[in-house]
RNA sequence: GGGGUCGUAGCUCAGUUUGGUUAGAGCACCUGCCUGUCACGCAGGGGGUCGCGAGUUCGAGUCUCGUCGACCCCGCCA
C-alpha cells in the first residue's frame, strides 16, 4: 500500500504552521458531524489535532469518504493549516489554535467499534482492558506510563555507565537453585529429564563477574518467580541489578541514592532530599510492625513487654514468660472510633491469626476497657504511660511471639490507615510525600516453621556482620546480616547485601541452612570453586524497576507500568498464556502431563 | 492453601434487602436532521445465556449449593 508519509505529528502543529500544506498519519479519535462541516480529532502518540472536512473546501469524493470515518480508523490526510476562526480556539489542546482543512483523505484501515472508548476514561474493568491490551495501550494514561518507563531506562543506563558500571547480559536459561522462590522450569530437549530454570535474579552470575574482575556491573534484567501475585508482584518483573567490588555499605547507599536522585530529577523534575534516613530492622518492626514501614503517617507501635511481664493478666504474663512480646498501637483521638469498628479490627486480627485485640480508651486520667478488671487500672496506666498516651487516645494491644505480635499490629496499622484516610493520595511526584528509608541490620536467618530449619532472610550469599560471626556457631538466630533494603512509602524498592567472598564462610552458611556439603557442591560448586581463585570482597543491590515506575507514575499497580502484564492467576488474557501444547512438543521434551 | 469485594446491554452502572407484568438508565452503536463543533445538538431505532451449572419454588437477576473469572489482602515471594 502506498500512502503519503506524514510531514508532521498530531501534536506539533501551531500557529507558526499556518499556511503550510501538511500531511498527518494517525487514528480517528472522535467524530463530530454537524451535517455540513465535519470536525474530527485525529490522534497519534504525540497528541491530537482537529481536522476539518468542509464540503466547500474539498471534493465531494473526499467529503463522502470522510462521512464513513469512525473511531479508530487509520487515515492519512493532507490539507492546509489554518487559523481557527475567532472564538473557536480550544485552549485545552496544544494544537487548539489551528485546524487542518483537509483536501485529501486515504483510509489506511478501518476498525470495528472498539469495546471501550480510547479517548474517554470510563473506568472499564481491568479484565476487558487486558484482553484488548492493544487498545488499552492506545490510551493516554498508559502511553504516558510507558513513555516515562522509557526515560527511566535511559537515565539508569546513563547514570551507571557514567559511574564506570558496565552492562553485561547474563543467561536466562540457568541452573535451578534450591533456595528462595519457586523456579520457572524449562525442560531440556537434548538432555532427557533435565531442566533449566529461569533466573529469580542473576545473583550468582553477577558475583562471578566480580570474581572475573569486572569491578562494577549493572543490568536491566527480567527476573522470574513462580509465586502468588499481588498488586506489586508479577511472575516476571524487571530489576536494575547492580554489583560492586571492594564496597562497603556506605558506597552502596551512595550509589543507590545517586540513582534515585537522578531518576526523580530527570524523569519527573523533582528534587528528593538525600542521604535517606536509616532504621534497623529491629526498630522498624517494633515501631511500625513491618520491615518496609510506610512513614507517611504516624500510628506508631510500642513494645510494652517489660511493663506487663509481671502483670496479673495471665495471657500477658504467660506469653512473656515463654519469650513472647506484648505491644500496643496508639491511635491519637481514637475515642471517636466506635465499638463496632473496634470489633471489626478484632476480627481483622483474628483472621491474621492473632488471638484477638485488647483495647482501652484514655478518658480523663482513667483507662476504660472491657478488659480492665483483668489487666487492672494500675497496669493499664503503666502501659499508657509507656505509650505516651493522652486523654482521648485509643490503645490497641496484641500479644504473641515477637515477630507475630509486631507483624499483626503492622498489618492492622496499614488497615487502619487506609480506613481512616491517613495515607496521602498517591502523588509520586511530590517530594514532601517521598518517604525513603534504608532498613538495615536484618537478621541472617529466620526459622521456617514448615521446614523446621533456618532459611536465609535475604539470600544464602549474604555476609554476616563481622561482629556477629561468632553467633554462627552458638546462636545463629542472633546473627545480623550485612543486608539492606530501600523502602519508599511502604514499598520495598531495592534490596541487597555485602556478600560472602570466602569459600569457607560460604560453606559454613550453607551448612547452617541445612545445605549439606554434597548438595552445596552440586548446586553451587562452581561458585565455591570460583571463590578459591581470588574473589574480591563484593556486594550489591537490585532495584524493583516496575515498583519504582509504579510509584513515580502514581499508579496503584505495577500492571499499569508493564506493557503486557499478567492477572493475579498469572494468565495473559490477551494471548491466553499459558496454554496447552502439542503432544509432539511434549514428546520431544520427554514430558508427560499427569 | 485461606479471607474479602465484584460479575446484569459493547462500556459504566441501577434493580438483589422483601422472589411476582415485557429487566432499566447514561455512554457507545445504527438511521434521519443539522455548516464552527471540540463530551456537538435534536429525533428515532437496534441491542440481554442477568458469568456458568445444579437446587428450592406455581414462579429466580433476586434465595441455597457448587463452579469459573477479575481484583484486594494473609500465607508464600532467598
């Protein structure tokens, strides 16, 4: 098909172009047929321009053809740019001072009536939008997000390149690793019964690159995890993967802060203050009940274990005696919260697995509570004092193991914040609402109840703090890791660690994780071997690129910043992946569906 | 694996509480009229497996059970 190449885009014509004969290629956005004259908004990714078919200014053939135009037809039009008549300018459009009076029209393609409007935001449900993703992607909001994402790639590559990092691609078909998330597996045709795994992250490769002397590596890379999805979790997602030789934590922080600052400045023209504040994992848990606290609102927690350890309330005393924790959340002016709502919070806690929720109101200098006769006024007063309560506050208390008590309250904290509208409307571009935080001093290990063993909290290559190394032999649960997460408004947007670079220490950590010598050799032998040939101290971090894009665009889900996302059941509604395959394909792969 | 919200016209939704005539509205679509609109306007028209399947009932969009799908959360996500 031959058609006239465009001379301009639909976003660029101004009064300076008046008098020019121009050609536009694009889509029909909206048709306004006034009986005589026909006004049409024409759209491409650069903007919209009003084109005009006037039967007195074009041939009757062109005019008759123009009357066939409908939304989403693809056309090539040519005509003269003219100034709009006095009083008919449209100040909402950058091109609103001119019209293009069309003399030539070619319909390049017709369109069915689209299932939802491209030009109008009508709240079409996500299911429909994902099925017709090619139409959804025409919408202005989605185009803006992907354009912003493109800028993020550019800024990221420039920033790391300028700082001596080199981009290296690592394999997508790799060895399955036993730790961490469930792997996506790819069967090997050549090797019967053997499988590749898609990378959960290029972790081992980037460490090997450090051994190889590349010194500073980065990659914008897809990672895959076969776990259940969330608004901020897709089975395949993008990381900015970074590794540095001869680092300490301060160097990593500095490089990351530099990257975030550049991204916000160059993509959104927002100055974010740095360095970012820091908080230990322990403090984050005890103050906010989360290892990724949202600091945009208060509602802090207080550990009252010491206060209640010898209280007459047996639930508390016994829990403390067996090593548990009791903690409280203070809701300032919470007296307006009715009994119904508190009962709702109690149900919420029970669904999380908590025994319940104990509460009291500060009224004058008394605490009023249905549990008062058990806890006693005396101990309630002590609790209130520890929590710095004043008249009108509502106290919510939970009791259980340390991790559960604070996690439950942390989850409740977010729920209450949502219910009470304490979280500012998502404004990813407002620097006063950007609460960055480094969370540091994570434990090396956490105990997995299901498997009855320690698992690495970050990953098995994370170095313990030098001062905690001695705990590895005595009390591994007390050892802290040289790991760090970057948190923004309650979202984990980057996480990393200083790695182990000694073959011996790495073997010891593997054994603590229940990975025997034999298994370690089989799964990670190449890495342990590599460490025997002069591995430099190294460490790094990986950014959740989609999450950063989500926050910077003010989106509620990473699906809004991914061109072709999957649903919460990991389906792609447009192309219907995953799908069944031919028997022939299975045979070649030596696989049978059972 | 568990909890919750939702599913009615192409799209957004009302109707479901308390079962009862032919299931409605706006937008979109089609036809006609209309020469300065920009959410054009006016008149008329077409369009429904009430997600799907059982059950209760004289009668089910409405009640019950099951099931499928989307979304949110817990578990899970080194």
